[in-house]
C-alpha cells in the first residue's frame, strides 16, 4: 500500500513537471483539468518555472530522489543548462535521526567513545555525522548510516524504474538511455551505503597526500569503523569563502589557487581517482596553507582506457582538434547509432572557434564545459557517468579557485600541464596495450605448432614466421622497457641478415 501511495506521488510530481510536454499532445486546458482530477494536491507546482518545478518536486519527494536530483545535476549531456543550475541548489538535508535510535542499531558504538554529541554536524538522507571523543580524549568525526536507508533507497529506485519502464515508448527515454543511467544512479546510491569503501578511498588519498605537500586527508580510525559507520580525524580548519582570502596578498592568493588546481589535476590524470563532490563545504584551509578534503562519499574512479580517452578529449579541446574529440567519444561508446560524425566534427569546430579567438586567460572553463556538452546533447551523445562527474569536477575546480583568486582562469594552467604529462600517459597506454598484445601473442604461440601443421598445405613460410616472432619480441620489449628498443631494432636487423646467409 505504501508503495502504491509513493507511486501516485511520483506520478503526480512527474505529471506537473512534464506539463508543457503533455500539453503538446492534448490542449493546455485539458492537461490542466486532467492534472487537477488525478493529482490535485500537486497542482501548486505550476506556479513555478519548469526548472524550479523539478527541483521543488524532488525536494518534496525527499529520500533517494534528492540524491537522484544531485546526480542529475551532473548530467549536462542530458539536461539543459538551466535545469542543471537549478538542481545544483538541491541540499541533502533532512531532520536528524535521534542519536539513541542510531545507538540501538549499532550498540557497539557505546564501547568505542567517551562521548558522542547529540546534535549532528551534518544530516543527510543516507547518513549523519556527529562530533565524538574517543576514550583517549581524541576528537573525531563519526559518520553513521541511517538504519533504514538501504530499504528506502531500494524502494524509491524500484518505483522510479517502474515509472521509466512505463514511459519507455517516449523517444527521449530511449535516445538518452535513461534505464542505463538509472542503473548507474542506483549503483552510486547503494555504494554510498558501504562506508568501508569510503574509508579505503580515504587511505588511498592519504598516501597520495604524502607526495602532495598542499593536500591534507583526515586519518581513518579503522578499529572504530565498519561498513555502517566511519570514524575519522576531526578537521578544524576554515571553510573556503571570499572573506577568508580577502586580506591575503594577491601573489599568495594566486599561488594557493594554482596549488588547489594542481591537486585536482594530479588526482585525475596521475592517480585516476578523484573527489566526486568537490564544493566549498568539503574543503578546508588549514594552518600552513594546506587544503583538507573531507566527505569522500562520492569518488570518481576512471579505468585506464577511460582516463586515456578523456586525456585525448582534453588534448583535442586544448588544441582545437575535432578528430581527437570525436574519436575519443566514439571509443568510449558515447555516440549513438546513426550519428553523423562529420556533422558533429563541424559543430565541434564551430563551437571551438568561438573560444579560440580569445586569449587563454579570458576563457571561462566552466561556461565552456556547459556549452560543450550542450552541443553533445543536440547529437544525443551520452557520456559514462564517471566521465561527466569528472568533467564537471574539473570545471568546478575553476569556480572554487576563483573563490581563492578571482582572476583565476583554468586553460592557461591546464594546457601546459597536459603537454607535460602527455608522454607519460601515452607511454603508459602503449605499455598497457603492449602487454595485452604480448599476452595474445603468447596464446598464439602456444597454438602455433598445431596451426603450422594444419597450414602446411597453404605454404606458411619461414619469412612469415620470422616477422611474427619479431612482432612478439617488439611487444615484449615495449612492455618491459621501451629504452631497449634502441638495442632491439639493430639486433633484429643483424639477425635478419644472418638468417639470409
């Protein structure tokens, strides 16, 4: 019964959020009458503009829908910019669950802490965070999963999935692969319920911070943590704001902004893992001018292939190369069937012309990002979720850097950085693919005797065998150490000469 009521609520909100679309098929008058008859309690939504209407609907639905709205705010490849900007205002703030209820679900917590503050310092639909003291007096932050969070998320996602199935005949649902995107959202939402993953990523970033002097990651107390609660060092710093930096010298502000951007760039391109929810509330400035990152509930993880394609995409944007851009999109499966690639390249080139007639210092990376993906949306390009999160993280990096130094621009810093790391990334890709080729050729060599016996009649020659072996050797040397190629090629030449004598 509760599920049916929830479905009716969802249908009511969805009806009025789609009012303009429905009115295209029946008259606005009939649309209004039908809405009033079926979903009278939700008629108030029509008093808002469509983007605000969607945000308000998700806020009223609460729970998993607020999270879905926050995730949708990263999907500029699907939604128009005005919707994305409105959804970015969504705050996952819900009334806190009483501490005693949480402790009754996790009674072992009483044995770990000397004191846990009754009032949380943050309260969301999935978890809430309390300041606490260990028995040795150390101040910590205790993040606790709400006991029924998983049940509510699975219920809401199941209802949403049924609604999407019901609406599947609508072309836009198919064109933008909404069922697949919903599955990605479900995976992300459920992963937030496992705090041991968040703890593991914090450890990874902690090791990374040892090589990055401007970054600080709070320590994880593993002995007081599990999949349902996480104990970390309590960070006492200052949250980023314009006022925080107003009294600093301009050179110092510029240096700090570049330090911050360097941290994010290195996370993305060198570590392949990045904070997926970077906003001023999750960043603190510590004494000594270090940046402390907190709340790793959303972490972006790029596969080597995706990272390589994003690098090629970024290089294409910075060098005004539509072939690199469209080629990268194609290799990650973002292009729908039947897309006119030549027309897409032309549109990309026209878009880039608008920016390449300006100095790098005048280009607004965040605006470029939004407009770039608006072009993608017109061609029904749907990017993998982690790639959209990454692109938005990089674009937002510039916005955060401007809080520190208002004149900051990302492109003048990003372009030389990409050129600097290009050889390393390309070599890493070559070695990885070389290892794969080497493995494939090893399997081929295992089968070679049998293949040779079966191909005798077809005239397999020593020449073809020699070049097959040479190719295998090349892949092996490339994987082992590319520097040895300077020895390998002369040796191959002399061996070939020797075999002819």
